[in-house]
């Protein structure tokens, strides 16, 4: 008997032998059991995933003795004829070489005749997307209403090229890429049957390099058996595919996580000198960090990760060394490089730059983290002692301390601890709106309340001024020189904050509007709300608190912000 390649020798002969396509084989088995057999089927999917194989097995099920049934006898003559490709009632047609109108017309003539010795006349058309538009149109009527004894089975790697009118007349089945663990298991079975000694690492490398195609994996194993003439080692597989060894990939990922640029560039140079496929290296690196993120955010879902035991142990170890946010930023850098690598003149240089960017991205801080750090620094500063000397709050000059005004006497019912304190009275803006001193007083109180809730919003409000408060709308203006601040503060978060503070000040739920408007000459920058005997002192304190540029730049909090943002100060405003 002549030699048979592994891909043909171990080709599945029944549905139970098909690997990784249970969603298709189970549906077809149930259709046979329920006698719900359609007249046309379309099998789609990548190469080597079992499209034509499933069509042949389905043909066996339909034309076997005492069928249709799934559990046919392997010794059945009808099934053997189909398996060997010599059945006159199961015709396999190559769509690439029989793609014209004339061939389709011949097919239309032959479908009229009953099968010679089988139950059905079955047409298996491979690469059906290669048919011309005219050929598809010539097939439409026959495909929609074929004789009862005719079944069509189409296979294609590119269903998008099949006319929608053809798709609508078929039952479509999409085959998936076969997972690496299933391919590895099948290769181990074949190696045992062929009495070939092969490392698990070598077989895993084959499964990883075949991109989900079982036929490609079996062909590679066949080639390696001839090449090695003995034990198949991982290095042999890596040389054939141009793949990176698992240990080298893990070392490169570890260098990125550790921020070791020298080691990362050294590893890349070593791989490039070995002739590794740098595009494939980038894809493997991106897949590794994707698995790393999955391992971090969903450790219980191990089935989402296709990795060996060694790689899983490394993933768990690296997951403790980096945050999911940092790993995600690295993935973004690698993804951008993958899109630009196709047109690169020097792939190595592009990937070197990408590795440096990835290391920097792993060390970068998000804006939210920076703001949180600044808030913590501000909170950690010792607040000025209100009972201390006046110089502590107004270092530029002496200030008169005014004792706090006595609190008003509480009504008798306020003495009861179990009764809630009544809320402040809510008042709406008068029809004509608040004006003059009343508007300025409310504005000062609003700025003070906003400062406690959001120091960053307050930093913008000090450049603003109240325009009006009428018809339940509080209008806030910015001088033309600060017009760009309108776009910075005009967002839902700031609107909600100011509405809440106005509500707490007893003004219902007004709307907020930011506009560009000149500040009236008589209005000054916002100060604290006036209090008896204390307004003059607070006004003086606010004026004296405006730092000079040199003092401001030397402030420890400002220095920390400059360090985090890597920025410089261009202007200091009071």
C-alpha cells in the first residue's frame, strides 16, 4: 500500500472524530435523528478546520444502508465509496476550476436524474465563493427548488463573497478555529500511533503555529517526522515556523514589566539575529499581555486563556507585578505597532521603539491617579490653626482677630436629640432676580462651598463673576481673556455640584449657565461671605494670600505636581 500523509490517514470518518466543531456536528446529528434534512448546506470557516470533512461524513450518514443515521457501519460499502471518493452519487466539485456558467448548466441537467444506487444524489462544491456572479445566478432556481433526491453541500473560506441570494437558500454553519489544547491532544495521539518521540513543548509549538487549523498542524508534524528522523524537539519546530521560544517570549514580557529597557532590546536583537518572524513575535507578545489581563480581571475564567501549564504559572507570577491598567496601556502600544508594522521599512527599529514605549506606558500614571495623589498631598498638609496668632493666616502683615459671633439660641424643640434639625428655608430667586450686594453675597458663599467640594473647580471660579440670578437660572460669566475656561468648566459634573450647593444655600434647584461676559467695574474678585465685624479682615486676608510667582513656584505641592506631570509653569495668576 502506498504511503498516506498524516492529514489523510487520520482524517475524521464520523462526527465523533471531528475535533473542536461540536456546535456543527451536534446540530447535524439532531437533524438526522429528527428527519429534518434541508436541501442545501453551507459550511464556512478557516482552512483546515473540517468543512469538506464534515460534508463527506454528512453524505455518509445520508446514503448509508438503513439510513439516514449517524451511527453507520464503517464496513458499509456506500460509506467506503464516499470515503475513497469513488461514489457516483456523491460528486465533489472544485468551485475554483468549475466556476463558469457552462459548468453550472451541466449540473442543472444532471440533477434531474435519480441517483444510481444511493438514497440521495449529493453535490459537494468546495470553495464555492469562486463561482462567478453569472454562475451563481444560473444556480439559484435549482438551489431553491431541487428534486427531492438532490442535496447540495457548499464549503468556503470566504462567505462574504457568496451572493446573499445563495446564502438565503442554505443552512449556514460557521466552523471555528480549533483551540490549541485540542490540537495538542490530537497531535499527541498521532505521535503515539506513529511511534514518534516528540517533546510536549515541540507539539505545543506546532499547535500554536498552525493558527487553529488541524490540517496545517498534521502536515507540519508529518514534515518534522521526515526532517528529524527521530525525536522532535522544540527548536526544530521554532526554526520551521519562525516562532519564538516560550521561554524567550516570557523573558521579553518580564523585561517590559520590570522596566528593563536594556534587557528588552537585547532579547529582541537576539531573536532578530535568529531569523524569527518579528511580526509573529509582536502578535505573540500582544496575546501574552491579553492573557495577563484576563488572568488579573477574571482569574476564575481559565478557559478564556489558551496557554500551557508553564505559561499559566508565569502569567500568575507576572500578574502580581503589574496592575491591569498598566498591562492595558502596554496592549494599546503593541496594538498600534501591529497596525503600522505592515508598511514599515525596518521592522526591528519599529519594534524597538514600541518596546521602549511599552516600558514607559507601564510606568505612566493615569490622570485620575495624579489628581488623587494631589488631593492626598493637599489633605496631608497641616491646616492653619484658627486659634493661633494672626500672622499664621496673614503672613504679609498683622490682622485683627475678631471673636466669632455667638450662635443664636436654639428653639426649645431643638434640645430634643431624637428630632431632626429642620432644613434651611428654600427661596427662589425673585422675578427680577438677585442683584447688587445680595447677588455678590450669594456668589461668595457659593465659591466658598465649591472650594470645599472641589478645589479644582474653585480655581476656575476665582476668575469668574456672577452675571445674574433670575428665572431660576444662575448665570456665571468669564472675562474675554478667560473665555477658554468656559469649555473647561461647562460639564454635567460641575453643573450638578453648583446646583447642589445652591440648594444647600436655600435656593431650590436652579439651572447653571456659563457665559463670556465683561466683569462690571464695581465688582471685585469673589471673597468670603460677609460676617459681622469680620468682612474687612477676611478681605485683607484674601488679598494678602495672593503669592508672588517665586513663592508660588517653590511651594512643595506645586513642585510635586510639576514632577508628576513633567511640566513647567508659564504664568502665575492671583
